[in-house]
C-alpha cells in the first residue's frame, strides 16, 4: 500500500491511532488495535469491581509485568519503527521492537486459553469441548491486532512476530508461576485483613463457578430471615 500523506490520515482519537482517510479497512483495524485498551480498562477493572478473583488479579499483574519487560527491551534494542511512516504517524521518537500490542494480545490469549483448558476458571461450563471453544475466542482478535499494526504502518512484520512470540512465552510462563507457585498463597491472601476488607477470593478450586454461585444464591434466598 502506498504511504499516504499526513493530511490524508484520520485518527481514532481514544489513543490517536491513525489510518488512511477513506480507508474502511484501516478504520476497522484502528479500532482493532485498541483492543488492549478495552481489555485493560474495561475487562480487568470491571472484573475487579464485580468479581475480586485472585486469579484475575494475577492475570492483570502478569500483563503489567509483560509490558514493563516490553519497554525495557525496546529501550535497550532501540529499533526504529518503519521509516517510511514514522513521521506521518508521529511515532519517530518511539521504538518498535518488539510490538507491545502484539505482545499484550498474545500474552492475554495464551493465559486465557490455559485458564479455560486447564482450570476452567470463570467459564462456567464443565464440558471439555465447550472449554476448547471458549479458549479459542481471543485468538482471532490477537491475529487481527498483529495485522493492524503492520497494515497501519506502526510496525514491521518482524516486530509483531517478536512481540507475539514474547507474549506467548511470557503468558505460558506466568500461568505456570501463578498456578504452581503463587496459588499456594491464595488462601493466606483471602484470610488477610485486606482480603477480607475487599472481599478478594479464589475460586480456582470450584469446578463450575457459575453453578456454585447460582445454587448458593438460590439457597440464600430460601433461608428464613434472622430475627
């Protein structure tokens, strides 16, 4: 695709993602590249407000650690973004290897899939086939994000491949750390003063969380009110 002049670019102003004016696919991919923002601020913040699950908190912490690692690598390698587009996109002062969007999405997709396939946390279904289907849900958006970063000129193919590979490895590694090491501390966090105050809990030992909560909610409704 021929590089458009700056005047021919529009932007999705939430995080100022630029795309060629009149390019419907570019407009769509600009919104796709904002998926990490929606996951971070919509998904994890609402998850904490309504769920208070330790597994979810560890998931979010892993994504933060992943992004810190990304910034450390970028500042060390200092590989430029595509030279033909950096001035137009106003990103010449930032580095492109590895792609942070790609790393975020592949970390998220890997950890989410492992949760579904191994723990079944938050899925609410016990059928292995249903878990496999749910585990696949984030992957189309992950690959679309990779494509969007290259199509819009923010990254080269090697930069998004590096980001996605690093995200996959970090996601799998962090899942292993959380569910073989940190999980042993979950009961202590639940019983701590801040855990009790914020109602922080761990439901990883419950096979079907939705069924458990549904049954307990119905049982609580049927209990006679205390005098």
